[in-house]
């Protein structure tokens, strides 16, 4: 028996409560929002096992 854990995708929120990623997604046309929603669904289902073309391992630390 396999136990499947769903991941939870959380959007960045500033200390002032702004959610720039969610705001950007909401500003897009319906077709683009649907593509993003599908990709987020895949991320929630497969997490770190989701590979190309949907997700890619970052090989270095992000710039600050």
C-alpha cells in the first residue's frame, strides 16, 4: 500500500500582506491562468519529483 502525500504550494507574501505572485497571476488572461493552475496542480501532486518541462532543479543559490 502506497501512502501519497500532497504538497501545498504557497505564494510569497510581503510583510505588508502583498502577494505579488498571486497578483501577477490574477492579471493574466484566462488561458495563461489556466496553464499556471495546471502546473500548480502538478506541483501539488508530484512535489520534488516533478521534472522537466514543468520544474527544474536550481543548481545555485538565488541572488540576494
